[in-house]
C-alpha cells in the first residue's frame, strides 16, 4: 500500500511538470516519475528499518530515550496527530512507555516564536506507565491511542479535543 501511495505521488509530480509541447507522451513522461518515487521510497524505507533496529538495540541495552510523537504545535490548544515511530520503537525494544503532558506551554512559548520563551509556570503531569512486553507490531496503533488518550485527559480533563480546540488562543 505504501509503494502504491508513493507511485501515486510520482504520478502527481508528473502531472504537475508535464508539458505536451515537448512532444513526449504523458505515459512515457509519467513512468519515469512513478518509478523514481517508488525507488526513493524503497531506499528510504531500508534506511529507516536499519535506523529503527539500531535504536531498538540501544534502548534494549538500557539507554533511556525521550520521544515527542506529536507532529508539532498548533495556534490553538489542540493536539496534533501522533506519529507511530516512537510506539513501534517501544514495542520492538519491549520497554515501558510513560505518557507525559506539559501544560501551559502556550502561555510561555507562543507558536512561531521559536526563541521567544517567556517566564511562566508549566505543569508537568505523568501518566500511568504502559507496558509493551507482550505487544506485537500490530498493536502499535492501539498503544499510540492509549498514550494519546492519557495525555489528552491530563491536558484537557474529560473534554474532547474538539472542546479543547474551542479554547481561545493564548495571549500575545
């Protein structure tokens, strides 16, 4: 499925750059971009697998790792989707995940102001550890959702993400 998606991205790239006045058929032009997108995806996947194996071994050897699975910050007090990599790594290394929520960061660190952190109070909340000992790779989405739900509850209480998004943006 991932390679089909990559091929589709290559097809989109071909559609963006195709010039019919060059005298080339679209199928000929597009086949290059589709093959190139798939080739790069295969190379990148191989690098990612090697990197994951190395990190899983490091964590398994007793090294501690802090991962921030959220895609980034928003202008509003809502959580962005989580990436699966941290959870896959936790499962492969069979290490416990400890969900942590940092509350009130919007008040001291405005979005888009990377180096403009203001003095203020931030609350760190620690969730219930989640064991990964008997989980398989197929459980990564369940693990991700369990950690996300804990963090969301620590930040917003019983409110949903939609309720949290309705909060006003932080003061400038």
